[in-house]
C-alpha cells in the first residue's frame, strides 16, 4: 500500500511540474509565465494597423485557436507587415495562451 501511495504521489507531482500546457517563450516560469518578445521584422516602414491572433491550451489536453501571422494580419486587413511580436502566458502549466501581434499597413 505504501508503494502505491508513493507512486501516486510521484506521478501526480511529475504531471504538475511537467508544464503540460506549455507555450513558446524565451523564458519559462514553473508557476507563472507572462513574456512578450519579438518574432520578426521586415524592411517595410510604418505600423498604422495592428492585428492579433490567439491560441489557448488547457493542460495540454485541449488546444484551440489560430495564432499564425497570417491570421493576425487578416484580422486587421494588413497586407504589408512591419514587425511581429508575441505574448505568451502560462499559469502552472494548466492554462496557457499564445498571442501573435502583427503591425503593418
């Protein structure tokens, strides 16, 4: 019985700290992540429009959304991209979001 309880505790701890719902990030916090970073830059000048696209994940079991650069550009009618940033958030690896923001004309 003790072996079973130890194994159950070990497995639940491993799952808790494995960040099942992980996101792309230059830095990752075990408890909480909230990071913004650059993704891409072009030679186009100007950023009169801003478009975003979001994808979310719960426990790494369910993930949905289109966080592509194309989806973000289409959401604001951008045809010439100036630069792209992203923002990733994760809470205990349970709930994560990944947002792509496109700036352009």
